[in-house]
C-alpha cells in the first residue's frame, strides 16, 4: 500500500519523551502512530479509555480530612472499636 505523508502538531517535550520511550521498543514515532491508527480502525473506537477522574466535593472533603488526620493525629478522637464510635455518634444504644 502506498504511503502518504501527514503533518501533525505535537508539543516539543511530548515528542521528545515519546521518541525516547519508543526507541526502547525499537520503533519510531511514525510506526507508533500507524499502530494506533490501525488499532483504532480495528476496534472501531479509540483503543484506550478516555475519562476524567475528578473527585466530587464529598470525596475531596474526605481526602482533605484524611490528610489533616495524618498530619495532626492527636487533633481527632480515636476509637478502639466500632461500637464505641457508634455510641458516640448516636448516643446510648
């Protein structure tokens, strides 16, 4: 099959890092792009998941609290068992 040239724009740092990694695999950028495109055609989709993992506010708040607890453990009440914790939360059970 005849080859055609295609120009794509890639930021310089990404290109250098990708070329260095691909060299470890014994291939160049052109080969990697061809593999990607052929796999995309074969699968009928982008051949990897594209998603954004953005924690919601509740998760972010929990992460912040966990971090604060790790740096100031004596600032927070501790429990030896779940029953003690539930009693403190709910009152006498």
